């Protein structure tokens, strides 16, 4: 596994040619291509994007670029992010599952669906992760609790806890294999 990560560089920033993220993106693509990988796992953060269309465009570009040099390409979806700091919420007086659950926004769900559609259009795999973090509360509401199966799932508004990440190892492995061998 060779990760290419630049903190703060999200899909909506990858297309900017002169910005640091655009420069990093082009460097990372060249390095990844030189490895001739059997599989490329594509991950980005778009749930909290101020520019969903740019995030989808950035992921679509990454998918197209990775397909050219990777035997198999799989995109990992992005769960809706938390809207409150987990520590503040969980330690607040009277905290409950209800008060410490964020409601997924329509934009977050639509952006994830648009990235999934971009993956399908380019015939690459897509791992939907929203169900690992959120559940449908009604026909219109998707709630994302801070605690799942007695485990705090988030360390801040956009990053999952190491403990919960460990608990997701088996579901992730199963989803990865399903997409890899389909």
C-alpha cells in the first residue's frame, strides 16, 4: 500500500493548476502511474464541500486518471460529516443519542450519489459507506449518530475514530473484495 495524502487537499481543489493542491495532485498521479498498481483505492472528502459540483468533477478526474494506469479502481464513498464537535456534544449536560446525532444534508447525500454515478459511468467500483455511519430515521431524514454500537465513531467533525475504524475492518474488507472481483 502506497498512500498519497496531502492534508487539506480535497477533490474540489485538485483541478487548480497553480494552487498547491493542484500541483500536489499532478505529482501524485505521476507517482501512482509509475507504480503500475494492480488496484487503486480512491478516497477524498466531499461531504463538507462548499462546492459539491467541483468535488464531483475532481473525483471524476481522479477516477479517469487512475483508470489509465491501474488494473482495478475502486472509489470509497464519503459519509455525511458531523455538525457538532463530538466531545462537546457527548459531554454536554443531558446528552442523548438524539442530541448527538447529525442529520445528513440533502447536498451531502446528493454529492455522494453523484460521485457514485461518476464511478459507475467510468465502470469502476464504489464502496458506499453512509450506512456504516448513518441510518434512515424517516422517509426524508438520515441521522448520523456519534455513537454506533457503543463506540464513539468520530473524533471531530470530519474524521472517524481509530476504534470505530478498526470495527469497520471486516465490513470494509468485504465491500472492497466485492468491488474488486465484480
